[in-house]
């Protein structure tokens, strides 16, 4: 479990530390705005796309073997990203890191499932897993700022190599091998349709800032929707589906998954926007930006830890609603209050986001039948990863669009995107609260 903890801690930092390094990366590698967005979200998006196929590979070919493959891919991709001299190599390295992360997540979920047989021990292992990843997310901006200011941007990636290399050696020595005695078959149609569907939606979003036509982005969106629908229909017909889409008929599970994806996305999108604002608009160094964002990251971890404890005195629907209200007020206060009050606004946003993600995660896993725990875990991890990537892409593109279309400063474009983030949070509050209230009646 110690190996898992360190690997997940590193994975959490990979999600956030690059955002602080982006201004330096943009200057050194001459990234355009869309390439900068790809650098920020390619890791999370590729993780989300690859996590379900990775789970199938882990069941078929062995969990330890796939775990070791994930560590190898993560180390190699970090080295590639660190030596990049052009945007394409950097983005390829980030995609490789994401695929490695997907292999690690899929194998870890499976190994925990077989290594911790009781419900209580498994809950402890999953809790330690989530806490490790959350701590990494929180430390990411500070670590990224420290490495950029004290060394070079390359060390934002290279620092992973020795840490994960040691974890690779430890995993070879201590991890037991296991595999599913009745693994699902390889289905190229499922893999292809899910990959094409998600990729088409992502490309549609990324094409908006540079698309002079009126048909390209909508065509991609339609193609993506058709591919996702084909994937869902295929899963409904398979005897051993990659993803049990019938689980989404449970309103609690569906709303919990949506809450995880949206909250993770808006949280990471906001983090991305703030790193750009602090450095490009306010002129802060990477380290100063990392320090100033600590309240946001620390509060999110605190919110995730406190919310399960508060359930003894406050009902789950009331906690969830309070969390959403905090996440709504956070961006609004960031826009309206002076910078001297920024720390309080960031803490409010972080507490709310951490609470919502923890409550929704617990609701998702507990609402699924015991025999479908693995499928619920796959839904949860896909929601976290795809939510983070889509959130960065959506808010980043919107900030760029607002700045370009209205011919205003980048800071005003970021404020507009933050305002939209608050609006989306409040739109989630009412349906989520109603579904959770119905669950507790």
C-alpha cells in the first residue's frame, strides 16, 4: 500500500503542478494558447479515455503486469516531456503520462479489490488512496512553482523519474500477481467508439478559438455524440460489458457521477485560470503563484476529510447543498473582492469542492450493488479524470474566447469564465439536492 500511496501522490501533483509552469513553458517553447491548453489538460483527458480499456487489460493479462507497465510508461513519458524542444513533443509526453496513469489506476483498483477482502479494509484502502491523490493535487502548485523558480521547467517532469523508478523496483519485489479468472473479451468496437467519442468532443472544444467556419465544431460534437451512443448501445448488448451503463438508471449514482465530473472539472479549470492570472496578469513568479494557491488546495483536502465526519450531525443532502453553495460563492467573491481577500475566497471554494467530491464519491460507490463495485469504481475514476480535463479545456477556451471576441484584457476574460463557473455550480445544486433528499426519505 505504501507504493500505491507514493504513486498516487505523484499522480496528484501531475494534475496541478504543470499549470504553474505553463507561463514558463509558453515562453520557452513558444506555445500558442491552444497548445498551452493541451499541455494543461492532455494528462487528465488521456487518463479518462484510457482507464476503462486499461481495466480490461489488467483483468486479462495480470494486475501486477499492467501496474508495472503503467509505471514504466509514466517514467518514460516524464523524461520525454522534460527534454521537449517543441510543443508536439511536450504534448505527446503529457499524453503518455496520462496513459501511464490510467494503467496504474486500473491496476490499483483491481489489486485493492483482491488484497483487501473485507468491506472495512477495502474502505480504508480506498480512503487512503483518495487522500494521497488529494494531497498531491494540493501540493502540485507549490511544488511546480518551486521547481520552475529554483531549477528549470524540465524538472517539473523529471522529478517523477527517480521517485517512480524506486516505486517500480518496489512493485517488482513486493506486489503479488493476480488476474480475473473470467475476464471480459477484447472488443475493438467498444474501445474505438469510446475513444473516438470523447476525442471528438474534446477536439470540438479546442477548435473553437481558431475555427473560422460555422460547421467544423458542431460536426465534431455530433460525431462524438453518435460514437458515445454507439458505445452505450454496445455495452447494453455485451454479456460482460466494459462499463455497465445500466447503473446510470440509478438516479443517485448518475447525479453523483455528474457532480464528481462537474466539480472536479470546474475546480481544476479554476485552478488553471488562476495560475495564468497570477503570473500573466499580476506578474507573480511561479513560486509566488504556487504559494498564493495553497489555501485553495489545502481547503479542498480539508473539505474532503471533514465532510464524512460531519455526517454524524448534518444530513448528506444538507452537506452537499452547503458544499455547492460554497463552490458558487467562491468564484463570485474572487471576481468581486479585492486581491487582499483572495485567500478567504479560495478557501471557501476549496472547502465546498472537497466536500462535494467526497460526498458524491461515497454516494456513487454505496449506491451501486455489491457485485458492481468494480464498475462503479471505473465510473468514478473516469468522472474524476475526464471531468478535470474537460473543465480545464472548457474554462480555458471560454476565457480565451471572451478575451478575443470582446477585445478585453486576459484578466477580464478569466473573470468571465469564473462567472460562468459559478453559474454552472448553482445549476447543479438544485437537481443534486433533490435527488439526495429523495434518497434519504
